C-alpha cells in the first residue's frame, strides 16, 4: 500500500481566533500527502493533548497569534508528556519574537516558523524529521 | 505615407487599433498582471470598457448613490478622523497610551481588548492564564472601564470599541462609566463594533449561538436609539474577513450581506428602518492593490445606498449612506525588513483617503512582531498627518471618479457582490450559510490560493520572495507586555469581588437571566448590572447558560 502516511494534529490553543495560518498550513500539509486532524478553535492544552492521543498522531503543530505562546506552548508539551506522547514531533508558528523562539526550541519544540515562512518548507521539514525518526525506529527494531 | 487605401486610413484614425498592433509586438515582463485578488486586468482601459450612467451610477459627492462620497464637501469640510487602535496590559496602562495619542493630535480613541475580554471571560478565569492584557486591554468590570477612561472627558472624546460577542456588556460598562463621570449617555459619541456575523465567518471571537446573538444586537439598536443616540451601534466589518484571507470582492459582498441581515433583523424586531439605519457604520480593510481598494470603497457606497433605498424602503438619506472606518492591512506587513511596512501602510492609507473613508487607522511597522511600540505608533499616525497636510489629496472629492479603469473596477466589484448576494440567498441566507461553513470555506480557499501565489512568486512580496536579505536584518525594538499587568488586573478583580454588594450582584444577574427568557431589553439589564459591578464573565456566563454556545462547523 505504499508509504506510511504522516499523521499531523494542527492545534489552536487558547482563546485566539486567528486561524488563517493554521488552516492554510493544514491544507498544504494535506496536499503533501499527510493526514491532518484540525482541533478547531479555543482549545485548552489538555484538550489538544487528548486529541493527539485519540488520533495517535506523529506530529503536533500549534499556531498562536495572541502573545500567549510562552504560557500555552509549554503547557501543551507538558500535557502531551503526561499522556505518554512526549515522542511526537512538536512544531509551532505565529507571532513569536526571536528570543521566545530560542526559549521554546530549548524547551522541547523542534522548530518554530514565523511570518513569511514558505508552507512547503514546513512540509519538507516535517517529512525529513519523520523520515529520520522512522529510519531510526527501523534500525532500533 | 500610408494613405494608399481606405483600410489604411481607418487604421490611422483608430488609436485603439494602432495601440493593439503595437501592444501585440511589445515584449512583456514575465509576471502576473492580475489584481491582488486574482482578477484579470486589461493593459489599458478606455470609454468602451465602462458602462456608466453618470447620474444614476455616479452623481456627485453627497448625492445618491454616493459613489463619489457621502459629504458634498468631503475633506474640505472635515478631514477623516485619525483613530489609532490601541490597548494592552491593565486598564491604567492603556489609559496612558490613550492620553499619549490625544496629546499627539489623534482625534478619536479606539480600544483593543484582550482575548479574555473578547471571549467574555474574566481575567481570573483559569482559561485565560497568560492571555490577560496580551493583545489588548483587559476589562473585566465597570471598575476597569473607569480606570481606562480616567481623566478623559467622555462628553468630548469619541471612542471606538472593537468587541463583538460580549459587545453589549462592554458597551454597558462604557455607558455606566459615562454616568459615573456625570456625563449624560445622550451625548457620548463613538462606535461599538458589535458585528457578530463576521465573528462566525472570520474573526472567531463569539459568545453564544447566532440567533440569540442577533437578538442582543437588535436590543442594542433599540436601547441606543432611545438612550444613547449618538453612538454607532454596530460597525459592520469586512476587515476581519479580508485579513482571514478573502478577496476584495468577498470582503465587499460578505460585509454588505451581513449589513443587510442586521437591517432585516431590526425591521423584524419592529424598529423603523430610518430610526436605526443612520447609526449603522462599516469598517473595511485597505489592502495593497491601490486601485482595486479605491474601487471597493466606491462600490460599497453605491451598493448600500441602492439596497437601503430600493430594497428596504429607507427614506432618510442618512440611512442610505455607507459611512466607514478603514484600517490598513495587517496581513500585508512583513516580519522581514519591517521598516518597509511604513511604506506599505502609507500606500494603503492613501487608497483609503482617495476612497473617501470617514476614519482611518494606520498599522505600525512592528505589528508582525508584537504589539506596537510608542515610536512605531507615532510614525503610523504621522503617516496620516502627512497625507492630510502635505500631499494635497484632501482638496478634491473622489479625484479618481471618471477614470475608466477605476470605474470599470467599481462596476466589476458591484457585479461580483451581486453574484455573492444571490448565492447566499440560495443557501438560505447569512445564518444558515454560517452554520454550513460556506463563508469560512470561501475565505479559506482564497487564503490558500494567495499563499500559494506568493510561494510560487506569482505575487511578489519585497523581503519575502524578492529582494530578500539575510536573516540578520536591522533589529527593531519589541513592545513586551509586563507579566505584572496580568497580576495587577487579577488582583484588582479579586478585591472588587470582596468589596461589592454581593446581594445586589446576584439580583442583577437574576434580572439578566429573566430578560434572556422573557425578551426584555438586555442592554438595559446590562447597564444596571454594570452599576452593581457584576463582572463581564459573570454576565456572559448567564448568557452562555441561557443561550447555548456556537458550534464551529468543520471545514477542514
């Protein structure tokens, strides 16, 4: 049946209603052959982690434009960890100042994408990272 | 000499034929020549490209159908209001920014609220942790409104409040605050956005399901007609539709469709159209496509005038006038080479002025990075002042009227809007189309199409897909919200809960609940609840319980 498909959760934590970026990225990732689960708006970190468990995703991508990323992004990571999902590839995007990007990347986010990012670059990044992980899993097995 | 036959002499006197022949031979740049919204353009326009009845379609400024502007004197009489949207942190911090803007020549206030306030939640609600005061000011009660307006004479300043789901509650705080300043609500001026339909379609800060939300809006119209007659009760907004990714035509069409829906609701609630329609105002985006935007503003005035007069039978000319605020396009700003955003904003602001706007917000260069700094806000305000004072564009009304290109674009946008009105009607109207996710899908499709066009460099963005510089561009200062603001707002709210009259709070909340059930005017109840220092979250919770929440349709 061909290649294993990458399953991606696109999540909108917090009260922020700006979903243009999240939905655009979700559509592009789907065009790249990934399976997409979109959480919809106004989700708590815990609710997002719950959906990640239920849908057994490989990747969690978060989008936030409300300035609350330093509060909510780490909480999603904790909620994933509490549910045994610390292995997922965790990425994010939004209006996030440079210093915060560095802090979040040091705190377990693989990569954060800012305004002006080419959506194909996001897809290619995810594919490359998942390829690395699956190759390693294959070698470990 | 080429006069050897008749055919030859025809081609000599027909400039179009000469031009066509030459144009076909010309070597063209290999770029996309469509509008920003993706509509094909001709290389040049002439009289044959525009079908126009000068009197019926254009007339003159201040004359139906107002294509050329709503005032006979336009900016010779009065410049547009320079209204910079501001708000962050705790109420007293935004109060300082308001005073700064007033001192620098701004002529009206415009309030940005934080997400907790926009979603009808108190600052101490666990769902709001980390969001208080981030993208706007936190207003949880009348007490916060009092510190927001402290020292600002509410009988003199006009205030715009960008809030929708809980708009009637926050408006009640404003009215109550005026009363506490000793100002008669009859004289307060301003606008409350209060446009819930576009929240479901694009901006997504809703409180309850559409039908009860629309009932609250007609309650606001009814109450204000009588008690707060100088307040614009709704600002029907295309801005968020456009920022969410729509085309210019979709922004125009969906906004006016929403406007007509509010008018229908008002009429159905038993109000006389001429009693409330003059207090309706609009809010549009001004994006980068200079001529398409100008045409959009002109088309909006013409369509609204025709609908109000012909379809709704409004008799008061003020009901026919599409008055609007404009904001330059936030989505057009780039995080790359952010100082270039000053130039983008200036062009967008100029389009809004040439399009005849009544008020204008110019974005600051740093808004793709954070909320703006004082320096960036001042440059944005100065941009408007330069347009008003230096470039001599405020002397003549509708200076592009009669341009074959602009008139053809105006006609095209009107025709596209009419096609959308039919489509929405066929789908059962605005609310069923929202519930089916129609607008949301249309906007999403346009957003993806534009994103792909940029990524394929069909649409050029300086600093993003052309004239790109290294990552390490000039560092600009970032405005960070002090975490102490959230603590301050939460502490102040806790203190309020301990000191207010709990019995009176409960009585007022019960009265709100009763009005939800028996159809009493809710704004009247909210004003009373505001005076009792009921909080936003407490009142909103009653509404959520009584009216039910909105379930977002799945479009992905």
